[in-house]
C-alpha cells in the first residue's frame, strides 16, 4: 500500500472527545484534515417524471451523485458516510490507485458498515472521464448495489486541455424498478443458435438520463453552431444501451476517459454497462430532438433526453437512424503491439441455474468465484487476456486499477485503444493487453450486476 493512500474509520475518532475530560478535549471533534468532498449514502425518493417516484439509495440524495472534479496527481480526501442499513463500499472506477481505497472488498478494501463513515484518500490518475459507484453485491435483492442510484461522474483533469467546446453535458444512463423476468423475454431467446440458459433475468419499468425520464426535467438547450462536449456513462446495473441523436453525429474522442487514436463520427453509439464515451456533437440541425435509445421500447421507458435549439419549438422529434454495427476498431490504430510475457485464455460459460438459484451461475475456465484461480503476474511485465465468450450474452469486462489496450476483437487486430471496460459479444473472442504496473490485487469481472454476483469474477495477483 502506498503510504499516502490510506483510509480509516472516521466514526470512532469523531466520538473520542466525548470520552476525554472536558479540559483536555480538543476544540473540534473533526478529523485532522478536512475532506475535499463528503458523500452520504442515503435513501432517496426520486421524482423521475411522468408522476413516477422511485425509492432508491443515492449519494447525497441526488442522481447522479455530486460531480467530483479532481486533478491528476493531486491527493484527494473523500469522506463517505453510510446512512443505510446495509454494508456499502465505493469504487473509484478507472483510477490506478491502491487496493485499499480502490473499493472492492475482494481486493481487501474495507467496507462501510451501516451508520459508519469511511475516509478515502488517494492520488487520482490517470486523467479522464472516470466515475464512482457502489461495489456492493445485490444477489437476488434488487433494492441493492448497482440497481440503486449510487453512481456519479468523477472527472480527473490532466495537463491536456479539453477540446474546444461551447458547453459540456454529462449524461448518465440508469434503469429503475427492477424485477425478475424469465429469460425467454430477452433477446437471446430469439437466436436459436446461441447457448440457451435456464435462470431468470432482470427487467425494468423505467429508464432515465440523469434521473429524468424522456420529457421530464429540463431539456438540453443549445444554439446553432455550438460544439457540445458530451460525456456519456452507462450506469445501468445490467443493461447495455444503443443511443442516437437524429440529425447529428457523435464525434468520439475518448473511450472510458482515454483519448482514442482515431476520433471518428458515428450516428449510433453503443454503450455497455460501465463504459464511457466523450464525444463532440456539432449542433447544426436546428429543431427539438430526442437523444435516446434506438429501441422504441426503451424510449417508452424513459431512456431519452430532449435537445432544444434556441428559437425552436414543438414536440421533440425522433427518427430511426440507419442500422449500424458497433465497431470498436474504427477508433483504434493498427500498429504491431509488444509481445506479452504471457497470455491467459479465459473461457466464459453459463453453468445454468445451480442449486435452486433464481439466476444462472457464470464460470471462467470452469469455475465460479471465489473458486476461480487467480491470474498471476509480475510487476513491470505485459500480459494478454483472451476473453472467450462461450455464452449467448454480452459481457462488459472490467479490470480494476489498470488500463488495458484492446489488441484483438474477433479476427481483427488493433492497437492504441485504451479502456477499462470492453464489451465481449456472444461467442466472440477479445484480447486485451495490460502492463502490470500497479502491484496489489486487481479484480477482473463482468460489470453486469447479475453476472458478477453469480460467479463472474477473477483476481489478478502480483507475485512476490
Ligand atoms: Cu457478464
């Protein structure tokens, strides 16, 4: 553990002055350093529009949580109080920090007991669009973990200035009011050639950007000629989304917060769970538009936001975009990449609903967490992970505390695309390379809450 990166329970310290004779009591009961930010994990009733209120848990009662603007390399102190009845933990997603502040119990990060406060201290890096969210488990209790409103943007400012823009808009996708649905209702059942499964899935009643269903809340107001920097985050527990803004394109400049080798404009963008995209949208088609899911059923649930040009009125317009395949490789380079010291083949399978469980268990090389054998690495070496998806589901794979380079998708090699989540499509093989440059346990898992809760995790461990 880095000495500058430490944390401790603040709750007990704060009580101490009451136990000390008055004459010796410190004038203030607060810890030595003031936190830069305080977050309170608390129950919240959110008015998401159309007369719907959802009961959830959110940071400081708001969705998304407070925007955290940090500076690369400048230490930060964040006090998090858990005002719920369940154990919680906060993960600072996409940061290369120590295992203790990282916020994954599997790595040994402390959890925050009900009613307790935990101080997180770390030095944020690398620069880019990161986020923070609960790393608790839900299992079959859909009132917990990723199903709640516990997520927020965390922007790490570096030396490079943001690209020139007139306004910035941060939009986080989330789905609400989860319930169990049989898998037969899901898309995979329509593909007879995909491996079939037996367990339940999760479906939702509502969806939103920034806690507002389509048509609720304020529209995004723009002027003709504006360059809008959009940061899009998929903070859904389980749903990958596909988005479009009719009449406009998204010039994608960064993925998961990291500049892409080839910025490229797309009309349709795919955002798997936990992925981020930074895009420049040139506002050159005056009108009132829907930025939303390409699926009508999802927009009906609320997954959209109105974009309104100054001087334009009328109901927001949606137009279906031309069908487009999502292709990560158009944003990547294709240079030779260094040979890894070692490659690890990880085969993902769906073991079905085991032992009377509602949900399927997911295995990596035949084992489910915590039985999955760790991946052993040595500091300073480069490694390759080959994700072989032998299931009919998509899996957004996330590696903690490291950034990886996507080096192959299917038959296509590529380079320079630096990410911390990669969506592996059904029956696809994806290779990612990473430099083992941050000793300590690093959790590798599918970010789909149902999958990670039911076996889909593995540890990367450093030797020595
Ligand atoms: Cu998965």
